């Protein structure tokens, strides 16, 4: 069992940067594949970025955020990060981190643990 708590969201202007954090409870955080998803009310949850377990050697991004967002992890701090640069109004959403043990996937349905989310609002 792992509990996830996101932080770092807020209201920013287009072109600004934010760094989201997701702190995980429990031991052996490194064994979890981690991912960030986002959701706008009334729309389906959207994959944003994912990172493999342990050394996080493999990362993957949605086309809409490639080159602007970077996912990373610090296993010593039980934390995964999402650095978001050059933010756009269309990045406005609630951002959620998710964890699973197993193979990497960009499908939210296979993730076992979810945080409660942090809101990111980008004004034009």
C-alpha cells in the first residue's frame, strides 16, 4: 500500500514554470512505476508523463507536453516530480500522480494508487 500526496500547483501566467511534487508513503518507493495524469472537468483523464521504476531510466511523455515537461524521481525522498516549463492555458487541469508495480503503462486504468490531485491554472 502506498499513499500519494501532490503539491506545487497554482495559478500562473502563460510561459511560466511550475514544479509539481508527489510524495509517497511507505518503503520501497523505487519499485513503483510512477506517472502523472491530468483531467479537466467533463473530460477524460489524460496521460501526461511516466517514469520507470528504480533508476527511472525510461521516461515517456504525451505529445502535447514533449519538450516542455520533465518527469523525474528521487527514491531517497520518496518523491516524483513534474517540471513544467513554457506553460500554456491548455495545460490548465487537475494533475494527479499515480503508482503501480509492474510494467510501465500510459493507461490510467492499470495504476493502483492515486493522489488527490493538485490544480494547475494557466492564464493567458
